C-alpha cells in the first residue's frame, strides 16, 4: 500500500508540475500569438487598402478602354453603312481594320454567320457555335444593341482579345472588332495582387502569399507547396509548418483574392525563451520539496494506520466474519475501527436472517408453480387428434418460466410458453394473474391477436413492480390443423416432423406483455399436416452451459431433434437427459422449459389448388377435382353437389381475374373447404342467399387478405 500511495503521490506532483508548466507555456504561446496576430492584421490591412486603391484605378482604366473600343466599333459600323460595297472588298477591310488598330474585324448576316472578316479564315464561322461569341447574337434582333466583353481567349486562335460588337446599320447582322488591349494588360500585370504582395514583408523573414480563385499570384519562387494554405480559416491566427519552419498565419479575403500572411514563430519567441527556462528550473525545485514534505506527513499520520485496517478488511471480505479491527493511533482511527466492527456484527446477523428468509421464499414460490402448472400426462387421454407433453428443468433460483395448455372448446386446443421477468414470489403471482387473464380471454372466442392485445392492457394496469412477460401463445383447430399464434417476446418455436430437421416458425415478435398498453401484436397462421410437430422452448435451453461455460446452443438442439422418437413425451425426456448430461453438476441461472405437440389429424383426403375467377375452364376443372376427392370418401352425390354449388357461387361474386387458393379437407363424416384470396374486407357471402352448407366463416387481415371456410356434414 505504501508503494502504491508513494507512486500516486509522485504522479500527482508530476501532474501538477506538468499542468503548471503547460499553463505557463500556453500563456507564453498566447502572448506570442497575440503579438503575431496584431502585426499580421496591421500589415494585411495596409495591403488591403493598397489593393482597393489599385483596383479602383484599374476599373477606371477598363471603363476608358471599353468606351474607346466601343466607339471604334460604332465608327466601323457607320463606315460600312455609308459604303456597303466595302464588305466585299478584302483589301479595303484589311485597311479599315489597321486604321482603327483592331486585330480582327467580323461582319455577319442575319443568322450570325460570318460573311466577311479579317482575317479571311473566319468567313463561314457561326457565332452560336462558341460560348464566347454567342452573347453577340442579341445585337442581330435588337437594333442599336451594343456589347463589349472583357479580354478573353477567342474561339478561333485562343489569343487573348477584347471583343466589341454592334448591330449592322446597313443590313441585319453584327459588326464585331477584336483588340489585343496590350496597354490594359500591361497595367493590370504591373498592379496585380501578386506583384503588390511580393513587395510586402513581415518582420525579418515573413512575407505574404496571394491567391485568386485558388491560383497562386506571387511572382517570387517559393520553396514549399502552397495548396494547403487555401484551407486555412479566415480572420484567425493559426500555426503551421512549411519547409521545416514554423509560421504564424493570418488570412484575409477581399474581392475574390485571398491574402495569407506568414510570420516565423522563432522571431516572436526569441525574447521570452530565457524567461521560460528560468521558470522551469524554479518549478522543479519547488515541487521536489513539496513531494518530500507531503510524503513524510502522510506516512506518519495516515498510511501506517490504513495499512493495518486494510489487512483486516481484506480478511473480512474473504468471509472471516470473526476478524475485528483495533487501530487506536488517532481519535479518527479509533472511531473508524469501532464503526467497522459494529458494521461487521450487523452484517453477520443480517446475512443469516437473509439466507433463512430466501430459503422460505424459494420454497413457497416453487410450491406456487408446482400447483398452477399442469403436470399430468397424457394431458387429454380422450383426444386422438394430437399428443402433447411439457417439462421444466428448474435452475438454482426460482425462475419465471412457465407453460400451460387447455381446451378452449371441443375443436380448439390452446397452449403457451412464457417467461416472467421477476423471480420469486412476485414473479409467481404475476404468472398466476397472467394465466387467469389469458384463460378467461380464450373462452370468449377472441383471436390470438385480440387476446394478446387485451391481455397486455390488463397486465399493464397497476403493474407497480414493472414486471414483463414474454409469451408464445397458439390456438390449434384439432379438426383442420389450422394453427394461429402470436409471439410476444423471446420464446422460440420450431416446426418439423419425427426424425427430420426442424425450422423456425415464420413469426413476428411483438412487444413483451405488461410494458406498454398500446402495443400492437400480429397473428400468424399455418396449417399443420398430420405427423407434424411444434416444439416450444425457453432461452434457458440454448444458454445452459457446461463446466467450461460452453453454451448448449441451437446446433446441439437441432441434432437431438433429428433423432427419431415415438412421441413428444419421449422427445422431451430425451432432451432433458441431454441437458443434464451436458451441464453436469454446474448450477444453472435460468430455467429450461419445453413443450412439444404432435398433430395427428383426422382427415382422410386433402386437396389444394388455385383458380382464376371468371375463367370457366378452370372452374370446371376445379369442380371435377372436388367431385373426385369427395367421392373417394364415399360422400353422397347430393352433398357433393351442394358443396360444389356453394363454392361456385362464392367465386362468381369475386372480381374477375382474381387468383383464389382452395384447400379441401374431408373424411367420411365432414368436409371443410377453405377459400383464400388477396382482397381485404370483401365478403362475397353477404351478397348471396343462404347456402346448403352447415357453416360459413369469414375473416380478413392486412397480411393474409380474406379467408372463407365452408363446412359440410357428409354423413
């Protein structure tokens, strides 16, 4: 402990020294940067004023030059008006061009095509073919229109020329002159931003770099790249490195030009460097003396007593509750020792009381679960349409897993598997409440989707403990094999047959029950064939671990399910044995709950097909197929005719071109025909007279469309 404390004290002193030195250095840097910013800002402001004055002069020069260029162009247009024949005299055009000091003379027709030009190679050129000459076309249609451009590369040779154009006064067209404007270009070059910036210096070795639209304007050759200077912030002093040398930089932008001032850092830091060194040496001595004084003081007053107390606390933490502390060096240590000893006595008494209370609570919770959950098998001895078995391997604490099953009526079996988030007595009571609510809703004829919605609302009321319930609920029609189910949370469900691989049920997991009273649940529907099985299992099955903390896993579960077993009972018991063998003596923290169901069915004949409404041939083929299947179970001709007539009538009420899927299940006593089509909220049975069948049932949903079920007694 002493060594650790000494280490931390040394680190603290060093950190304090480092912070003090850093603050001094930052203050020094800040002052140097402020001086640099003041100098840079002043010099760049002077340069900005000079540039503004120069640009004003250049604008005046441009105006004079534009006016002269345009006046000469007007004069040429007037000469052509007075002497139209000159347009066809090449020598006269060359002489006229020389007299006005132009390098090019262009005369166009009403379409903007050059009919006469100096040089003559331009004849035939169309102004609309080039972006530079295209603006002059407006002079054709607007009499008196004039245009003068800034010097730019011309469409013919690329030479920098200033063009001016006016409307022809002798005919429809344009008269255009081109001037090299050498005087203006020379004046602009001499007063360019780059030339002005080259004459400015900052300090001994600082200077200014100029850009226009990202292009370097300085005429001096630089020994470092400048592209990254374009990304520096404007109006803020920054510090960068160029050619192994650090600079303070300051950026100003004006009229599309960017000025970057560079001032060497060493010029601003030379004066204060010696003062910084003296401050560093004095701080080293001061913090060394401080460290020694603090160490001696804490060693005598604190560390010795803390070391002895720490040894005793370590033994108490290891479970030696008879250990007591007796450090009396100071009044503070005396009070601390007495307080710790009193606390250990109280903890010893509380721990014993807590263990006894937990044992009683666990025993009571297990008793509640054993009483509520059904555990007699076979579950329904008089039922031959299905076989069901469930089991639970309990963890070392009372978990929230449970299962249940019951007959809602003569044709529907309800079964479920859930997990309550709270353990112990509160979890057991919440489970009993949930089972009571769900059983009551099931007897009311609601769909599983409606049941989950109503059960969630009921469980959210007065849920002070914020308990949550993950639940898989299913309702099986034992006659048709139709399975409707809703999954609210994490329970897993597999579908397969004896000795084959199992697949996950196509379900959509909704919100757990008891969390939000406006949660929405989606019902899924499948049809089980005779011999198919459903296996429900809790998360504890996959999460069960062996001595090396390796989980049981889905792959191991799948391999066990692929082994053929005679019944769901043998399948669950085999899975229990495998789980116990895998986990060994290691205590598990989660229950392993499983429920297996095999649908045996009662139908002797099954036929499934689709038909397009409005197609007579398909309807005839369907009727013949239904007759053949119903005759195979010795159905009476009258019953066959009535059932076929009813399905034909229903199909005739549907829109033409709609695909409808049909499923026929029948035996010697009863036939069930299911019609499903992708059209919501359209019940054709409402628009026809009563049919000669025993039962018509209609349902609709946004996911499955509409479903109509016809039942007919055959004997």
